């Protein structure tokens, strides 16, 4: 169903892909937008080792697109070091493919927003976090992406660097 990576030497391991998803702070969510045009939106997220979670408004282009077609991809760029003298970049990135849905169950929604809150404000107190969640609960919309395929790739130069190390 999903294409095999052409440049297999540059393929990242599942662990490397997970590491990038855990430490990343934003990515680009790609959906099938209006009139069949792709709609790619930068967005913050949290990864729990299985699924990706996103905060969203309850209405708009993103939600309309999801309701029409839940198939999405999500890309996180871990590294993009420009090397002008080589006319290239030394990159590392991950793309997750899957389906996305609005979380309607309050317990699952609470769990998702708490994960997001802890990721972006890890030093905040649980009291402050709870207060912020309660304040924003009514308009809160949380999205859950189930990953069906994960693919990571890095620049060939980074692969060669690793091969040199003992």
C-alpha cells in the first residue's frame, strides 16, 4: 500500500523515527483540502509512542478537510543544516501516514490535552495546567492521528558520517 523508500541506505530506523517524533515541537499536517487541493498546515503536536495528538479549532478548513477525508500525512523536520559549498542540506525528517479523527470522548480528550500541556509546559504545576485546561475546555477540540505507516530519511552525508564512527 505504501511505497518503499528508493534510497534505502538513507532510511531511518523505527527508533530514530520515534526519537524525532518525541523531540519535535512542530510539523506540517497535510490533508485533502477544498476542491481537491492539498492543504498543509504547520501545527504543534504530541506523540505518545503510538498516536499523534493535535489541538484545533472546532471549525475551519482543517476540520472540514478531516470530515471529508480522514487520510493524512504529518511531516517533522529534525534537522536541515544548509551546506552552501555543496549546494545541499544535511537533513533528517519523518513522515507519518494515517487517519485522523476528532476526539469526542471527554476522557480521551482530557488525556490528549494533558499530554500536549505537559510537553509544552513541562515545568508548570498540575494546578496551573488543570486551570488552563478548564478555562479552554468548552472551545477545545483535540485530534488523534492513528499512524499506519512511518518513514524517516536522512541525507546521505549523515549516513556516511555514521559509518565512519567506530
